[in-house]
C-alpha cells in the first residue's frame, strides 16, 4: 500500500505544478492520472482545431523564469498538440514523470478520523494513504454527453470533443453532424468542414465569437515580450481582471475606464481596436461591461453587426446572432473562420432551439420530422463544469459525510479551496474559486504556493489537520452569490451558473470579486493564524 504526505489527483497544468512545488518542499508525493500521459484538458481535447484562447505567452507557467524564457511558442495561440508538447517538456525538465502513476483513476477518497489520513482507492483496486489530498481534477474535465433518445440505434461513428481519440479522425467524404455551438464546436467546425463531404451543425444557442487572429509568432515580438516577462506576470496578477492583458501584441496596462464615462465615438473606437487585437480582448475594453446593462448591450450590438458582416446569407446570419443573454456572461469564443464556414456550400445550420432533436435513428437524427442522414456525429456538448470531476469521485469526510450530498444545493467551499468536514482536502482551480474567470495556470500556481507555505507552517508548528469553519464557508458562499447578483451573470444559462446541465442547482460556480481581492483574502487568512480555518 502506498503511503505519502501528499497525493495529487490529476496531471494537468495544476497537478504538475503541485507535484513539482510540493515535492521541492520536501514532501513525499504521488500524482495519479487517469490518462496515459500528462496534460489534463490538453490530453483529452484533441478535437480538430483545439487551441487555447488566451495568448500562449500568458497561458503558460511563470514559476520558472528559465522555463518561460527558453520555451518558444510557434503561434500566438498554441494548438492542442503544442500545449501537450510543452507540458511534456515541463514534466521531463523537472523530472516529474517518476512520481506520476498513469492510467489510474482515483475512484474514492475517504477520511479516516482515527488516523487523520486520507485513504484513496484507485481504478486498479489499489489503496493509497495520504495526509494531504490535492484535487487538481480540472474544472472542464467531466464531459457532458446528453442522453439523446434513440442514440443506441445510431450505427455511425460518435465523437465527444472532450474525449477525442488519440489517432487522427478522418472525415473525408463523410456526412458529419456537430451538436453544440460553444467554444469547442466553434473551433472544430471550420476544420471539419474542410474535410467532410457535408457538415450539418445543430445549434441550440448561438455564441458570441470574435476572430482570434491567430498566426505564427514573430521572433521580434517574442523577444520583446520576454524582455519584460517578469513585469508582464506582475501586471497579470495585480491588474488584469482575467489574468491576461496583451493587446495588439503590446503589454498594455489594463484599463480603469468605465463605459459610462466614455462617449459613443470613444466606445466604438475602443471596441474596434480590441476587435482588431482579436480573441478575448473585448473583455478588457471597459470595467463595467458585466455590471452595466447599457454597456453590455452596446458591446453585444457591436459584435452582432460583426457577425452579420461575416455571413453572406442574411437568413443564416440572423440564426447565428445571439440574443436574449448578455455578452460575456457565457465565455466569449475566439475563432478562426467560424462564421465564414457557413458561407460554404457543404455546411448547413439547423436551429434546434424551438424544435429540439427528436431522436437518433440508425442512419442519422430527426429534427421536426426531418431526417438528417449522418455518417458521424460530433458531440460538442460541453462539460459538467466546476463540480463534475469531483462529483465523480466518492469523497467522504468526517463521519462518512459525502461531498456530493453536502453539495446537493451547490458547492460549499471556503475560498473555493476547502470544505468544512473534509480536513486536508484541497481543490486547485476549484468550484467557487476564480478558475473559470481568471487565467487558471496562474491561479493554480498561486494556490499551490500558498499550500506549500501552509504545509510548512503546519509542519513547523506540529499542527494539523486543517479545514475551514462552517461559518467561513457560509460567508464565502454568500459573498459569491452577492457579487454575482450585482452582475449580469445570473441572466445567462451558462456553465458558470450550472445551468448547462439539467437538474444541476443554479448557483454561481465562480468567484467574481477579482484576483487581487481573492489573493488578499488568502494571504490575510494565513497571516492571521489561518483565520476562517480550524487547525488541529
Ligand atoms: P459549452 O460552451 O458548454 O458548449 C456546449 C454546447 O453544446 C452549447 O452550444 C450547448 O447549447 C450545446 N448543448 C449542450 N447540451 C445540448 C443538448 N442537449 N442539445 C443541444 N445542444 C446542446 O462547451 P464547450 O466544450 O464548447 O466549451 C467549454 C469551455 O471550454 C469554454 O467555455 C472555454 O472556456 C473552453 P446551450 O448553450 O446549452 O443551449
């Protein structure tokens, strides 16, 4: 039986750094990974066109100056294969592989009050003991495949974007259907359309998407950014609401300007400039886009017009224009030729908002009495976000308390990091943290560094275990809800709100108070004798 100070679950961006950092601090540690390789999200999401939507200079580790200086990204937004190469490089460079057990899923984690240890069970039937359990299980890692009627009859091939096969899938000459029009669909549709004989897209809710303006990374540009890398990272932490700030290739101080205090001409110019920059840059245009309905409407109208400009057939264009929910309250998408793809002869858009998919048949699917013959179906139907991966593990704390039951009305955490009654169990990029709205690589580094300090303190003081108080947890949940209620987020049926999964409680699943505030709360808690926590 394995026996460790720390078990890390998951070998994606967060888990790899947790393994590296906590091992360096002298803990015996083992990382368990369900996949056959490292990468997490970037291991599983191999669908055509998969790439990051935050510029790679920013969406990468900052814990090692040498690493960030030596790694050269080939494109502004790295594709999945390059991200996987990067993560394998990091794994080897820091000699992490020897402490990772692959092809092993943690199926259960039970806390033993008598010994104060966690007893974990693996999919191979092993039992492992650990003092600390670090869940780096990802917030978009439990794919959602809706139970469509008759799916078992369908004889064609089925693919799930979040669990894409390892080998290249060839769509040449085939009639392909894509269900969903979120970020994964928007990235894969243009690529699949180039190969398939016929592509039919089944859309329930159109998303807002902006051209990514991806391209090869200019070496001059690369050198320019790297010369100021430390400064860039500091600004990402201190000033950038989403943890990213590059604009038109420049390190630009995030704006403090509000929409309310600008003129219509200034707004138009600012939106145009950021649209030219591409991708998620529009989030940075004004500070009040997510709290001021008028500001939000204005930006939404601007993007709607851009969508209309990109689609030739006005009827199709109107189907693609999002309505009825505020822009940015579902994650903005960054695309390469997404809307232009609907100008192709081999691509058809089917609106399933009011006429949902009736059922699958042996040879395709039926909508509103019309049969769509298909050879392949791609489910780009998203994830049971934030809580899904943890829910799929049988986690039991003090007195056999089950995490899934305790979270029935929504996740209960303090700082999105720990739960009362589950001592020494930590979530990295977890529910009610900023994982979904702040750059998760940076967030995970911050949380893991904090954890390293916390473990050192516990060791030095001969104390432990640590867990939050119920009062601190209650206050955190209230705060998350209060902040969300002051924004436009609750208006959208998004995965931020748990609204994409039928039956899931509709509560905000992320902290919207911003990273500087989040970090301050963490640091103050530690400085104040772990205020909000109970330490044995
Ligand atoms: P998303 O953004 O959750 O998109 C899922 C899509 O699938 C979305 O268009 C959904 O429509 C659609 N969907 C889900 N269930 C159904 C059913 N039952 N019928 C029809 N259509 C359905 O997931 P992604 O993987 O694209 O992106 C996730 C994140 O990864 C993204 O935000 C980025 O941060 C990266 P709906 O909107 O629910 O009507």
